[in-house]
C-alpha cells in the first residue's frame, strides 16, 4: 500500500513538473506580431484642431478649392496618422504622417466640386476621416455652394 501511494505521489509530482516546464517553454517562444498589434503599442497622444469644418462659400465648379486644417500635437508623444480616408474621390488630403509633440502642422484638403447643370447652384460637401494614436476618429469637413 505504501508503494502504491509512493508511485501515485511520484506520478503526480512528475506531471506537475512537466506542466511547469511546458508553461516555461511556451513563454520563451517569440510569436510573430502583426502590424495591428504593433500599432496598439504606439503611445496615445492628443491632437487639437483649430477647426474641423471649412465652408468655402460660393465657388465655381471649374476649379478646385484648397482648405487648410491647422492642428497642434498637445500630447507627450508623436502623433501618427494611421488611416486618412476621404469620403469621395473629389477630395484629396495632404498631411505629414508623424508630428512631434508640441509641433503645429496642417492637413491640406483639395476639394474638386462635381459638375452640374449650367446656370444652377448646388450644395456639396465631403469629409476626411483620420485615425491614429489618439482616442477618437477625427472628421474634417469641407463644404460649398457650387455654381455650375
């Protein structure tokens, strides 16, 4: 009976040791990290835009209008714009991908109005959505009354 207990104790101890070794071994394996996981490690910061809407007023459909959205990185880490998506191909944003803390920069937006029936006016607008290492998605908007 003592021999059976001894064997059971040895088997249990051996099983526990094997488990500990396996867990230790797994923690030493370096798994590949995807780009999205690397982005999650980027330090969060704060971006302060002077304005988020530009109203061009009344413009002609014969030429694009350019708007300037000025912002400051008021946080302690560089601002990194990860995705910048215009709502349509009539809008093209230009920007620096990374802006250092305390630096003022800008997002330029070229807005090319759509053509309409000659002699008419239409209200047109477009947005640019920006995501990065800051809490909320930033939405910049340009709008105009377009003369055709």
